[in-house]
C-alpha cells in the first residue's frame, strides 16, 4: 500500500465493518510510514475529543490558581476542538459519526485473529481492550480507595510519607453524568452543570465551571474506562514491562514503568509518580472484563511503596440524587471562582528575571506586586498571611542562579540563596511556571 491509497481509505479505519485485509494492510503501512501514522493519530484525536493525558502528578501549592488555570485551559481546549470540527474534511466528518463506538479501534485490529498475540505486551493490550469495551456500558459506579495523602491537602496530593486515608467516589454515567468525590476534610460535587468544593474546617465553599480542575488528576478515577485508555495509549508510546496472570475468576495485569521526564538534572527524580519508577497492578473479573481493583506502587530508594489502592468498585447501583448536592451550614455561601487579570510585570521575561522580581518584592515588602503570582498571599486566613509576611518580608537576596528543567515539570527551577530578617539563610530552588493562557510566571513552590 502506498500513501495515496492509505489516505483514500483513512476513513475506513473508523468503520466497524472495515475489510480485515484492508485493515491489516493499513496497519502495516503505518508501521513503515511515520507521516501516515501521524495523520491517523490526528484523526483519532479528533474522534476521541482529546488525547488521554498522564494522570499521575504530585500536588504543589496554590489550590485556587491551579483551579483557575485548569478552567482556562479546558476552555481554550474546547475552543480548539470546535475550530477543528468546523474545518473537518469529508472523511473526518464520517469518522465523527461513529466516534462513540470505535475509540482505540486500532488496538482491536492489532489483536484480531489476523494478528495473533505474539508477546506479553500484546496480551496486555488485549486485556485492556476487552476491559474498555466492558466499561462502555456503565450506568453508575461507587468506588472506595485508599490513598497516601493528608486530610488538609488537595485531592491530588500524594506522599510516600503519609498514612493511608479513604477516598470515596460516586458517579452517574447517564444524563449530565454527575459525580461526587470526598476524602476526610473536603468534598467536591459536580451536579451536571457546575462543580462545588467544600472544605468544612476552613469554611471554604467554591463553585466553578464544569471544566474546573477541583480534583486535579484524580479526575481520571471518575471513569475506569479512561484509566484503561490511558494504559493502552501508554503501552503504544512508552516502554514498560508487562506481566499477566490468571486465576479461576480473575485476570491480573502488572505494569512496571520507568520514570518519565528529562533527567539531565535529577532534581525531580522520584518527586512524583510519573517521575518515579512505578508499578501498576490491575485486577479484572474474568467473566465480565470489568476492573475490580487497582494498586499503584512508587519504586524509590530501593523500596516499593504502595500509594494508591482501589479496594472496591460497585457497578450499576442506585445512587440518590442528594449525593450530588452539598448543604452548607448557615452563614456560609458559595464563592464563584473567576480568572484573574493578566499580570504584566511577570510576563514576557525570563524565569531568572521573574525570580529576581519575586525576591525583590519580598525584600521591599511589596506584596501587592506578587500577590497575583504567588497563591500563598491569597489565603483566606488573615493571621496566616501575616505570619507569612513576617517570615519572608524584608529578606536579603544573596544570589540567583541559572534556571534548569527537570522531570515532567512544565516550568523551570531557579536556584536561590536569601537571608531572612531573622538571620536564617535559605537556599533552595524556586519552582516557577508560565504554562497558563497569559504566559505569566507564577511561583509554584520551592519556598
């Protein structure tokens, strides 16, 4: 098959009734032609709506700004998808009409009778594909899971040093697909239109758009099918070791993956799940192919530490509508989250200059300049804010080093050394990023 023939038949790859011989020829052509493989991947992205993303990261500071950034990113993403839909070619329009039933169909062809299983990776992909198909018909779900986290931290926060606490998830897959996620200390609910975050101890009640990142990467656990889609995509893009085991009633899939990211500088090595060597263990019901449990281990310092474990998943159970609402106590009202304005002083400059501006403002006790880019200064508790100002205010800059990148962190790390008014010397790396829509540098941690 040549490229012209492949392009003429590209739409056929998104048709359930494609001729198996043609499918095999097209798969073989993509193995040897990166251009056509890229065209197929772009078409699949349009069909799927968006590519699966790596879900596992560790928490940084700045809950509110993270939420706002995520809202804006999702809005821009949806705008891009709409523009692409407007420019769809004939074959793309045809692909869209059958999108719901053929996501990841290429894996099905690869694992059909025309392409028998030849290694463990293929066997793993076969298991994933069967599970994806089984999970497509869900009506509802209730999950209980244990996570090494802290009650006063964001949902996405994981630490190998923390004890396990219980997370609970309710999800309806019909209508507007409402859901609820809770852990000790906080609750997030999506009622089909908006998301609601309630932190009782801090008397915080935020409401945000349906695309807000109130639970960050933990959102992937709201849909087990997306977890398996991620793993299938991962198996095709990254190296990993797979092992499968069968019992009388279960199939167990183990994935051993190396750390992802750029480690010319090892600063972030083992600082988060994707930036660590990790092991993921999935258990499926042998009869239904439904996911029964999941365990995630981070391999660090010669040890394998379990950080997440799904203990139970109940499928297609009745869920009361009241689970998707939150009743606030008297005197507390919902606050609507909105995006902050463009910050000129921290836009269009290097990470090093942004870091220098940040510490200069702390030295001058000019908190107004850095409040928009340092979320710690926007906390609700006034006494804590004053403690923060007292600790860092009036510091003396000793040195600012050259920025570097490490791991999967989207920003840069700027080495610094400062002397506090108390006489204490701090030396660390300021985590600073500008991957927001306005490209404004924001302080994300390291201080």
